[in-house]
């Protein structure tokens, strides 16, 4: 019964915004579907305000990282994403954490990671359904034309360089800037 209620809730939220579930998992080169969430402060977030035709805010690329307070790898990845923002934010990179949990749990994630990155709340797990992806952290780089440029699932301190270096290379290429120290 809980699954039916959740499906009805998700359907009610997705149908009015024109969003439907991916038929196949989101892959490199695919167009990122538009979506709407609220941030941790209750303010609305529309992906189309940042990417696609006539965006409201100027940026060249956006990173979305699906995370949760119960995910240890997520807590290790988030500070690395903050470093990307520090290096490339002035070059047009925006980064958003999508917390797959309720607001109070997302606040715990913010507190435990010390992040100042914007956090969006997805307590109904709409975005994983929309993207056809499971597993967190799930992190994607999307260019201003909404094309997926890089995808990463998982994060480990032991192999952090396997995540950081290729991801940074994709950021540099997407932004068309030099790599920064």
C-alpha cells in the first residue's frame, strides 16, 4: 500500500511539470530532463533557470550530486565538489547537492559535511526515477545546452583520484578553461 501511495504522490508531482521517468538510464550525451525541487530553505529551484534556452542565471555548466545523510561516500564526495566550486565557480560552474531525504535529514548532511553548496530536497526520490539511475552518490556534469558531459556513481577515499582527476578534466573541457591548482 505504501508503494501505491508513493507512486500516486510522485505521479501527481511529475505530471503537472511535464516530467516523466526515463525509459533508459541517463547516459553521456543525453539531454538532462528539466525538473523542479525546493532548496533546503524552501525556495523553488527550476533546472531551466540555469540550463537550456534563455536561462535566468548565467552559467556554463552545472553539477548535480544525488546524496543522503546516511551515505558515507556522499559525505566524502561533497567537500571535493566544494573544491570544484572554489576553483571553477567564477568560470561559470554551479553545483547543487540533491538530498534524497527529508529536510531535517538534509540539514544533518549539511552539518556533517560543512558544505556551503546549495542543497535541494527530493524526499519523494523523483530525480533518481527521472534519471533512470540508482545508487548514490550519483554525480553528473551537464553543459549549458543540457547535455550530460560526465557521470560518476560512487566515491571512495582510497580511489578519490579516480573520481577527482577525470571529473575535473571534464569540467575544464566543458567550461573551456585551463585546469587550476
